[in-house]
C-alpha cells in the first residue's frame, strides 16, 4: 500500500469484496464474446447496472417523493450510507440476540404510511440470513398494509437486496424470487454476479427484477447517471453465468469452502481468546453468508497501555489498526450506536495462511483487557 510505514505490515483496507490474490476468479469466467443474455424468465423485465449504490439511488428516486418514508434496518451498508436516507429514513435498530436481523413484529409498526421497505439477506455487514418463515411474515405484513390503504394512496414497495445470496454457507437455503409472488407487483429484487467472488471487474454486474413500469423509470435514471449496463459486451458475463450455471455453482462452492475454512480458523482463534479471558466473541461458527465475520470486542470505556481511553467503537478500531494492521469496521459505520462494540472483518481480504498470526497480533493488542471477558457476560 502507498504511504505504508517501512517495516510495518498492514491489512488491506478495502471493505468490499475478496482479494483475488487469495481467492482467484475461476478460469471459466474469462470467456469469449457471446450474445447479450436474458435471465431466463419469460415475460419479465430485467434491469442491468454496474453499481449497487446507483441501483438503490434509482429505486429511491422512482418510488419516493419528498416527505415519503423509507424503512430500513441497521446495521446496513448501502442503505444507511445513502445520502437520501437523511430525508427519507425510518430506521429499525436490530439486536445482537436476533443476529442483527429484523424481527417482523418490531418491523410492523414502522411500515405504516411508508413508501418503501429495504431488506438485505444475507445481510451486509453481518451475513445473517432471513429465514423463509420470517420473510413470509414480512410479505404478509406488506400485503396487509397495502390492503389497508385506500385506492388513491401510494402503496408500499419492497427493495430486497439478495446480492450475497450466492455466498450462503452451511445449510442455509437460497431465497428465490418466486417467494415474493404475492407481492410481485410491489417488489424490486436485486442480485449480483460480483458477490460470490470479488467485486472487481469483470464480475461486478448487478441486475434486478420487478414491475416493468418501475424498472423502465429506473432505467432512465441509471442511463442519466451513466451506470446503466446497456453494452452487450458487458452483459456477456451474465449470459455466460446463465448458460453455465453448473460450472458457476461448482466454482461458488469452492469459493465458499475456502471462506468457511478461513472464517472457522479465525473463529476458533477468537474462541480461544474468549476462553482465556479476553472480551471477544464472534457470531460463528454457524456462518450464514457473505464475506464478513461479525466480531464483538467489548473494551468500551477501557484504557490502553498508551493511556488512550476507548470511548467509542471507532476508538477501538483505530487502536487495533495501529497495533495489528487489521481493519475492523465498527457497526457504527453502518448506522448503529457509536458505543456498540461490534465490528465487521472482511475475511476475504486476508491470506488464510496468515490468520494464526492475525489472532496473535489481536491478542497482543488486547492484552490490557485480559480478564474482563470473564466477568463481562460475553
């Protein structure tokens, strides 16, 4: 990295995607030209984009007017950090005991008079996955809310971010677009090719399905922004994915297994630290999906050997980056309280062979807090 102090090792500070040095793209994705693809569902409009944030911006611009309300959950990366949320946002702060996922009965009162509900599964940055029964309950809530509204009143729509759906681990089940049948006319369902591997080209391609009249308006917005993926040469990768789904699934499985091994190794290391009295824990080893490992480091209010008070999660992140070279992203950057001691580690950015040394450096950086974990309830 540029500006890196001589002799100091530091982790990759990019939160997004996996490092292709350690998780390389499979060879079948370096392909020859082919026809522009369709997603393979007859009669449905598919909208392509090159950026997640632009797709979300287009959705907000088309579905929301000044004074409208958008319901979203925290922690969340794309929605919370969207500047339009200052005007539109109505936030549900999720809880640790719920794996930071929205609980339907807590969500219900927020939907009244809202124009849009934004959900992400697997969640970013936690990786937790909504169960089908939870989603069915939320779908029923949307149906009830739209039935409650009068004919002249605007209906509530759902933006469902499934961009990490191909990185599900263990026995988690992919939630398909078909589950939204009862509210299909009110659902924008977004997927991505980039997420199962890395967010680097050529796989950084986003697409969404939904009501044709809505997608047509979103297409105009994306075109104005220059992020509409209209070039058939760009779309060829999605076409290759559709036509070679078995190869793709095989490569995804290999990628998943590599990530699971890395996450398991890090989790075991953190568990060992916890057992020895360090105030740390993860949500593993029952990983859900995505590239990120949620990690709790409960040292808020503690003083470091350098006489630095750790009053916020950002203070902890800064201390750990200085001492370990590892970037732990505090959940406060995703909309949570500044004192919530939970962090996101992009495990895909690090060499799996170096995880044992990462654990050692983390333990060294938290040596001052050893013993607090025995009494903190962690």
